[in-house]
């Protein structure tokens, strides 16, 4: 599903970036989400938050 039509960025691309540790600001910079018309900014941010909340906790964080 496309999240950003201006830059042709998909939900899958955003989720992959989150899994690689990118923040919304980094995703915005790398993929251009929200940098043209801006319509997708809030939904992309929400998508990042939701995907982070679904990710398992870091095993190193649990061990310490
Ligand atoms: S839809 Fe993403 S910047 Fe326009």
C-alpha cells in the first residue's frame, strides 16, 4: 500500500526502515516521506509508532 503518493513510498518500505532502526526523521530524509505536499506526514508517523510497538523488545535491553 502506498503511504506517500508524491514520493511513491509504500508501507513496506517504511516498516523495513523501522526494522533497520530508522526514526521517522531518518525515514523522512531517506525516502522523502512528507517532504512534498505533506499530506502523508501524520499517517507515516503513526505507522512508524505502530510498527515500533509491534516489534519484539531488544534482547540486549532485556538482559541488562
Ligand atoms: S503524499 Fe507524501 S509528500 Fe505528498
